[in-house]
C-alpha cells in the first residue's frame, strides 16, 4: 500500500506540487497524442483491409469453392474485429486526451489564482502579531492550514477514485466482453460459418454499445458541449438522455435570449442542475420540469411532481345518511366522524406521498457549491422544487477607436 501523501505545509509547497503535476500532465498529453495518431493510422489501415476483404467476399459466387468462401469469411471476421477494436481504442484515447487537457487547464487556473494570493488571507489563526506583518512577497512561504491542504488533496483523490471506478465498471468491462465475444466468433468461423455471421452482428452491437457508454461517461465527467455551445444545449441534452434512461418524461424550456456565461458559473450551474435532476429521477416521479428564464438575472427552476393517488372512500351502504336538522344517535355519529377522520388522514397521506423531495445530502452539496460561485439557491414546495438565481455579467461594450 503506497504511503499517504503528506499535506502541503506552505502555499509555496502546494504550488510546487501543482507545478510538478502540470509537467507530468504535459508529458502524459504528449504520449496520448502520439498514441492517438498511431491508433488512427492503425484504424484507417484495418478499415481499408476490412473493406477490401468485404469486396472480395461479395465477389465470390454461391457455387464457388467452399474452402475459399470459408477462408474469406474467417479473414473478414478477423479484420472486422480488429477494425472495431481499433476504432474503440481511438475513441477511448481521445476521451482520455480531452479529460487530461481539461484537468491541465484547471491546474493552470489554480496556479494563476494562487500566484495572486495575499499572505494575510492564508495566515493560520495561531499566527503571532509579529508574523502578521509579513508583506505579500513572503506569501509563498506562508504556512497553509492543514485542513485546507487535506481538503484539496482529498478532493483530488476522490475524483480520481470515482473516475477509476467508473472506467473499470463501464468501458473497461465492456471491452473485456468484446474480447470474449471476438474469441467466440473466431472459434465459430472454423466450425460453423453460418452461425459466425450472427455472432459478428452481436460483436458489432457490443462495440456500438461500448462506444455509446464511453461517450456517456465522458459527458458525465465533463460535457464538451458545455465549453463549445454553452449551458442551454448542454442541459437540453442532459435532460433528454437522463429522462430516456430513467423512462420518465423530462421537459426542458429556456425563455428569453440565452447567452454565454463565465466558465466557472456555467460549470457550477450545470453540475448543480444535473445532479439535482439525477436525484429527483431516482425518486421515480411522474414528471420533471426544468425552466431557465433569461432576464437581468438567470433563474433556473427544477421541479419534480408525482400525481396524487386518491385514496378509496369507504362505502357503508348499510349506514343511513344523516338527515339535516336531526340529531343522530351517539354511536352512529361517532361512526360517521371516525369515517371522516380516516378519509381525511388518507387524503393527507396521499398528498405527502405525491411530494418528491430532494435528498438532504444533495441539497447541502448544492448549497455549498452555489455559495462558492455566488448563486442563490432555494428549496421550495417542501423540497420538490429547486430554484437557482445567478447574476449575468454585463457584456463590455467594444472600445471606440
């Protein structure tokens, strides 16, 4: 078991670690770029060979040499398998390259922010009055609180752990199944070419499923469309795909002229709404609605609803209905009151069951994220509606010449 990473003692120590990570990332990105280039070249070569084999197989006549047809079938299956695996490898490598590039950009931003920290902002509470007179030039040697350092390192390790687990349970496992299926196809080709054709179709379907799962994984880690097109297209896709996977209708509406926001604000808003959407869908509502209202401020409302199931009403046919202005016997009056109370409690329980609440842990997480980026977060309608309000930065007018 590797030794735990010691917390950074100073701002300069943490900056040095981030800088070292940045250098390592640059090296890994260079290696991945080379691998992507090689994989694309191999994929192109295998695809060309597969296409040539397919043309050659199509040119064979049904009454031709059975051995030749068997050889061509085996060759076509093998080349199809290799071409599919190479295409999958290219997609996985490109996804890794994009993830590393975004991680690198984040490190650059963190280093830039830390370079502008003031010493007074990072002094621990135990700093003596004499030490409090340090000027900004000594900020790099200012001790960092151990809790802050542990928080940063813990967050990094949690992120890496989640990515590794998702890769192991998703694309990696699917690729293993593809290899096993390819081995089955390879054995069938020599014994029963007719059955091999069906297995080849199954292999292609597995490859396509793996590609779709890999794309979904990349979208969940960091949707590229968020950087390219902005918040509205990303949320529209997220609501559509999450709704389809859950089998629950999710409606999305954007009112007013949408616009691009600062990267940290767009990322924070998307992450809060997407995670809240996933939490609501996990509670199996009947319908979810997400509305963005673009005005002087951006207001986002995410609401989950469930139909109220009316409780069955008791039908005491033998019990006489009370007549107006006539006093009922005490026993009969008590029976009517008890029945009304039961129906009232059943109706209240049905209303409570119709409320889809956002989990408390998720709400606290959203509150913390919202406060960190200056977004107002409210939980309304007994937890069934999340409201986020963010200021839209004014667009600077172009300078006049």
